[in-house]
């Protein structure tokens, strides 16, 4: 199993390193296609490669004509089956952290919570791989206050590291009497202000830990970004009294805020994995710079 994982990881890294070359080749083919369709002469810089490139163009179809990226490979099987999440904590979790993780289990469909015990990260990841989990979520704390959340996609990554702030559990929300039970429906997702390249990447990581909902599902999960702080809200809705187009939202909790500080091209136990993006000290001083959204 270990040798197979090493081999698969090497193949994945090799494909990722080819992206630059594939992009250049794609641009050359695109210029030739446009010239042929518009009846224009072949660009001068491509005339020596024209015959070879035209042979490759004739053999391509809709799937092979467009270059694929490592991001496509990471979530290539996402549409084939629903995500399956392994949810755990740091060692010796406090009562507030345990309570919060129990609520997260209800937030993420198909999540299974395990007690960390004395297991190290590499053992948890291997267990998750062998049982065909698609993601591992680790929640950390500082002096009883949840302060970190890690989302690691299996089998090859990516891994997103978030700071966790302003956690409010279900029983702490004032409207808890009107909440009722947590519904088991797959939620509709709302992403607000994830407009930059990093923002789209973060939204892609978060959306793939939720399965596709049914059209009539009445549960909504919102990720709203403002100044790089992502507010998480969990609601259900029902028809309101103001007419057929009015609805009433009911918050069912929990609520918290996330702040991304690192995205790594690998799983959480791989210390040698490259950083796709990481926040630097000088970025904290640029108050007007928005990394996730405008």
C-alpha cells in the first residue's frame, strides 16, 4: 500500500509539472485552428511546426483538446460519488471542542467523527485512504477555544489551513428554542465574494466537502467573504406569510468565521509538499489588499 501511494503521488506530481508545456502547446494549436477557420495564413513562427501540430489537431476530440490542470486531477472523481469525510480533533480535546465537533458532524453530510486518541496524523490519513474517505477535517483549539480547521482532500491533496474565529455553537444561539433538530438534508451552497484566483480555489475546496443537494432541499449553507474573513451560516427556509415569493430563514447553527492562511499541494501529513499559497507577514500590513474577493 505504501509503495502504491508513493507511485501514485509521483505520477500526480509529474502530470502537474507538465502543465506549463501543455499550455504552450495548446496556445500554438489554438492559433492554427483560428487561422484555418478564418482562412488566414499560418503565423510565421508556427510554420515549421504546422504539419506536426495539424496531425495532432486532427486526432483530438472535445476532451483532449483542452489542457487539464492538477486541479482537474484532484477532483476528477468528485461527481462519481458523494464526499465521505473523516472528522477528528487535536489530542486530548476539551469539552467545548468536543461539543463543537459533534455539531460539525451534523453540518457536513456523510461525516464520521473519530476520537483522536494517540494516533499521529500519518496514521489517520492512511486509515482514511484505506476506508475510501475523500476528505479529512481536523479541528484544533487553544485553551478550550476552537481556533483552527484543516481540510485535506484525499488521496493527493490539496490541503487548506484556516484560522477559526468567533465560534458560536447551537446551544449558544439565542433562538435555540425555535431551532428544532438539525435536518439531514444535503444543503444548497451560497458563496459570496470569492472572485480572485485564490478565492475560487478556496470555494472549490469547500464546495467539494458537500454532496449535491436535491432541488427541493430546504437547507442552505452560506460562505460569505468580507475582508478575507469567511462567515459560515447554516439555515433552513420555509414559505413566509408575505406571499408566494416570500420565505422565512431560520438559523440552525453553528456559526463561525474562517480565515485562510495556507493552501498546500498535498495531504496534511506530507511536510515536503509545495505551498500553493501562504500568507506572509507583509500581507497583514496591506489592509487594502483582498486575497479572496474584491
